[in-house]
């Protein structure tokens, strides 16, 4: 193998090693973001449920209540 070819091969191997490290780092980042998104989706669903209960509690109509005893 010539020196130039060996040098090019070494350079390619080095680049592949860095690319592999970058891909692993990006994979870990995406996995972490996925966990965060799942947690945020759970919290949003919980808040929607709580908001629905609050709206239901506040949405009663005064006409549905019986008149006070002094009427």
C-alpha cells in the first residue's frame, strides 16, 4: 500500500470514528428529548383533565338552583 493511500485510509477511519461518536451522542440526546416529550404530554393531559373539572364546577347555571327559602 502506498503512503498516500494508507494516509487517506487512516483519515477515513478517523472520520468514521468521530462520526460514530457524533451519532451516539445525537441518539442519546434524541432519547432524552423523547422522554421529556412523553412527560410533557402526560402533564398536559393531566392539566386538561383538571381544567375540565374546574370548568364543570364553575359552569353551573343559577337557574338550575331552587329559589331561596324566603321566596
